[in-house]
């Protein structure tokens, strides 16, 4: 590597290390974690969200005439 690029890379790595956030470990017991999950209902929301996302139509594959094509068929 070029000396200039090497110095730049070292500076970038040093800045990135300064900005790293270390999360605190979860010290709850497995029973407490399970109780919190059940109380929040997060499992149900995720399941419903995935099912509804599968049934949602996409914009690319949208079927049906658009406004421009509907006016052409009415006129012809």
C-alpha cells in the first residue's frame, strides 16, 4: 500500500474504534427473558408481520390497468 493510503487507513480504523459502542450483557435469567417476551407479545407481532408481508402486493407486479391505459381502452 502507498504510505499515504496506509496512514489514511490507520486514521480511519482509529476513528472507527473510538466510535464503537459496546452493549451491556443481558444478566437476566432465561425465565425472566421468556416472561418478558410473553408479556410484550413480540413473537405474535413478528409472525403476523411476516404473514401480512407475504400477502401484500408489490408495486412491480401490480395487476390491473393504470390510469393511462384505461383512458386508451375507453377511447378506442
